[in-house]
C-alpha cells in the first residue's frame, strides 16, 4: 500500500521510571484514559488525566489517501477525539456568552446614542455662544453710541449754561435759585 501513513509503525510504550513504587508501571499493556464524572472536571471544562502509565499505542491508520482514524483499534473501542468533542460540547454553555454579547451590544448602543446626544448638545451650546457673543458686541456698540450721545449732550448743555449766565446773569441766578441743579 502506498500513502502518507503507510510507513508509520508503533512500538510498545516505554516504562517511565518513578520515585519509589507508589504506582505500578505498565510496560506491556496500554490503558485507556480514566472515565470522569460530569460533575468532576478541571477549570477549563476538560477532564484532567494524571495516570502516568497512559499511552495510546494501539491507534492505527488505514493505509488510504484519506488518512481516517481507526476507532475500532483503540483500547476501549471509544474514539478519543469524538469523546473529547462531546465532553466539550456538553461542558460549554453558549447562553451566558450570548447574554453578555447582548448586554455589550445594548451598552454600545446606549453609549453611541449618548455620544450623538452630546455632540448635538455641543453644537447647540456653540450656536448659543455665538449668538450671545453677537448680542454682546451689539450691546457694546449701542453703549458706545449712547455714551457719545450723552457726552455731546453734556457739552451742549454746558455751553448753553455758560452763554446764558454771561448774557443774562440776573435771570440766570434767579432761575438757578428756583431750580437748583443736582450736585455731582
């Protein structure tokens, strides 16, 4: 047979030396991974195996071009890859992930809406500020104009008073006594 997996050969497992004789080592036999209860699992959801004598030496490949895994040749007759996929599928619950994605999408939408509202409020505030500045400048022009008019009127009244006091001193003093001007 010719194929990419036709020249692969497997040997018996090598004995691993251990400290003392705590656990027996299996040099002639291979064993399947220990079965684990659904309630006992590691932090990642995948069972942990700590048996030092485990080895997968009975797996063989069919000499075809597809390279399929022969599950009938395994020690317990269970396809390890299928078993692990089932365990992962049973341990993984997508509902909390879906809920967190929904909450994240809602939060993102709210944040986006608030950002747009903030941008709109900033535009309104800038427009109000521009109108207020324009009104202030107009008020300052009006105040300068009124001040100029008051100064011109004050000068005119002062010149008229001085003319009247020079031309008609008796009448001016009599009118001044009757209608005194305010003291500044």
